[in-house]
C-alpha cells in the first residue's frame, strides 16, 4: 500500500502541491503533539508508578524499573521527532494525505501507547536470546562467529537475518550492550509492524466504505499494540517483531501485485526462522501454479526461478556461509531438542491450540496430560485445525492472503508432528500473531456493513481487548495499582521463567570473582549465565553449543524422569569433570543421583527462586580431592 495507489485528488498535480505540503506539515505537527503529550504524561505519572513499585519489588528490580522509565522517555522523544520528519518528507505522501487528521492523531496515540507498554517492562530478555548475543559479542571482540572460540564452532543460532541486523547495529553505534540494542531494534520493528498493519487492513476493508475501513484499521492496530504477546516479544530480544514485519510486508506486496517485493519478503522470512523455508516453499509453489495455468511445466518452472531469483540467491549465500562457518545446516539446538524433550505425540498441537484459545478468546484451555494415544492426539489436532480455520475465516476470501493461510496449516503440521516443545519457546507463535488483530478487525468491518452500529461493536471489542491483553500465568509478578489491588496492570510483568534470570547474573558474578581462567562451568541453562561469564569455558548441558553432550542423552533415554522439566544426564559429571555446576534443582534430579556428584562436589551457593517447584539455583564446585562426608553432611551439601 502506501505508494501503491495510482491517483488521489489533491496529491497528484503540481497545482495542488503547496496545499498537500501544508496538510503533510499539519499531520506531522499533530503526530509530534501526540507523542509529546504522551511523554509529558509519562513523566508526570512516573513518581506515582515508582511509589507503587517500591511497595511491591526488591531494590534490584526497582532500579531496573527506573531505568525502564528513563528508556521509555527516550523512546518517546525519538519517535516524536522521527515520525513527524517521516510524514513531512512526503515519502508516503499519497497514503498519508488520504487519512484525515483525526485518523492520523488516533494512530499516533495508538503507537505512542504501544511504545509505553513495551517500554514499561523489566529489561531481561528471554534466556535463549543471550546465546545469540554472545555470538555477536565474540564477533565484535574479534573472536569470530563462535560461542567460545571453538576451532569447529557449533551452529547454536537459528536466525541469520536477526543476527546480522544486531551485529551491524552494534558495530555502527560501537555498542556492546547487545540486549539493549536488540530490544531497541524490536521496538522500532514493532512500530513499523503497527503502521504496516494499518495499511494492510485499510486495503483489505476498502470495499466496505471509508469510515468502516478506517475504524477497522485503527482497531487492528490497537489490538496488536496492547496484545500481551506482542508486548513481551519486544523485550524478550528474539526475532518475533522482525518476522511479523516481514509477514506484513509480504502480504502488502502480494495485495499490491509487487512481485519482486513479495519474493524478497518471502526470502527474508526464510532467513529469519528455520521453518521460514517452509513459508518460502509455499510461496514459490503458489507462484509456480499461477504460471502453470498458462504455461508448460518447463516454462512455468523457469519463470518461477526468475521471479524468485533474488530470494534464492540470498538463501543459497546464507546456506553456503553456514556450511563453511559451522559445517552444518541444522542448528544444533534443534537436534538437541529432539533428543532432550520427551513429550507425547500430541504435545505440539496441544500447545498451539492453547495459544490460539488464549490469544483469540482469552480462554485458558489445557488438554489433559493424563490422556494418551489417539484421544489426546486427535483432540489436540482437531482443536488446532478448528481454531485456525475459525481465525482465518474473516479473510479467507482474500486471494492475497491465501498463501499465508495455507502456510499456517503447513507450519502447524511442522510444529505438531515433529513434537516441538513450543510452550517453552514463545517466538514460535509469531506465525500466528497476526490472527488476533486481523480476525477481529475484519469481522468488525464485515458486521459494520450489515447495519450493526460501529459504536456497539467497538464497545464489545473493547471488552474483549480488556480480557485478552493483560492475562498472566499463575506465579507471575504483576504490578497492581494501590487503589485497586484486584486489577492486574500490563506494566512491569515478570513471568516465572524471566524471574529466574537474576539468579544466573548473581552466579556469574560470583564465578567471575573466584574461578581460575580456563575452568569449565557446566550450565543447566546457557543463556544469560554464559553471556555474563568471563575467562572460563562453558559446558552446555542442553547440548546447544556443546554437541559432546548429545550422546549422553541417547545413553540415558528413559533412565530419569519424575518431576523434572529436563533430565540432564548425570553421567556428564564423570565424563567431563567440570569445575563448576550451575543448575536449578528442578532441572537435574538425575544429577543428584550420581555418586560422583555427591562425592566430588561441594555446594557453594544457593540463590532461592521458586518456579515449577524449584528451591532455587544451585552452584556446585569440584573439590581437588574427593570429599569424605557423613550421611548427615551429604544431606546438607546436596539436595
């Protein structure tokens, strides 16, 4: 969209240029006013918010909240200058001039609210993101594209395009605070996604009339902007906003008939996520079939290759670079997950269905893990197919979106049948992130044409938004207003998985102080711990960057289960004799059963944190001589 339209009164002729320029200027000033007003409100409310936080948070998190509020102010200031300049420049002149001043003002308000909600969060990225960050840190320091200077580095990353963007930005700004760069990039991409979403829904709903299309587009942006999933994926530091932005670019290019841009977007999607290659193949198949209707098989194939040539060249270059750099195409983390996670066949579809129930209808639906076999598998598969079909129904008739619709089912089959544990990895859900705003906004537009008053629909959907956007899991920290403690706030939520990360930072600080250079640290989780460790080597018990761990998983299959989320093979203690072991006890019941662990290791630190029944993070240190302990001492030293 944007510049895709062919003619608009008042913006095409030279005689109308001054008037059009004046309208652009007024819209730029309006945008500046909205962002500036939001900045003033944030600064005015900051003392009250910090006072509420002080009563509910420990000092370390309170300091993190203060930094977040400073970051929000800086972000609003940047956007208050950048967006008006963009509008006044006339890059999207025709599209902007088609929107009324009220529309531009409301859109600016939605974007500014989205920036505030994404900024008022704790700064910890999701643990897996720090694996990518350490690769970038090593590149910036001259150690090469490896995790810890290996001669044959493992392929521990899965998003080449995201990694490239982060590396270029860090190099450009000479900034090694990579987590902050990643969150800033994600915030920028998410704002772009909101603007692209507005353009997409505006184009999809154009036949229903200008007023209904405008309100539907604004509704879609509002739903996306305050969606809890979209908010948290920004500061988690992974590639979700990049993927969503590329999906929107692909859909807009398809609707506008921009074949080259569509092909390029599909190719970049394939470089953003490994399963993105399935999306690219789906798009290529669609292009081939469209040519095959008029051409012979050979001619259709040749035209398809020409159309997709740039994407294919990029894809081939990345594959060649990956093979030369790592000697493998499949990320070692994917191989490790297939070995480590022992879940029933229906688990992938169950998690997809659970996400769709929650994101579309605010319903928490969990398929009973006590069931097995055909019943649970069939119920999970049926739930996923039903919910996806229901979600895409409002826009199924749009030819430009059919590839995306078909790809959702293909990707669902990939995650479901291959038994991926997607509940642990929320960025996998990025493929379905557009269903929530698109489905409800297009349904709104459809009902508006049936004579149903838009005000009534808006009230109904506002209630739905309130139910959907700020849901949280049991055990999460949720900021609650002092005047209404029963209400949950969308600001400064800390889920149970993020809450465990500060303990890893404390453990890394302790090990950095007392460990000798070159000592081996066995890490129960690699991310933020490995990112903060210095001068030591790391043994990743997941096997993501330590492929030598994977044979142990094959050997221990079925030996240790129980309540553990992950059962690390305890044999690694005798095999590798690490100098340090850093694990949450809930991950390592098998470790505590190993005689060599009980004999040779002393408990140095415990950092308490309860999640999934865990008592906290345990830090063990290997003794130079075997430890002789009585049974009472053994009980004291080991859990």
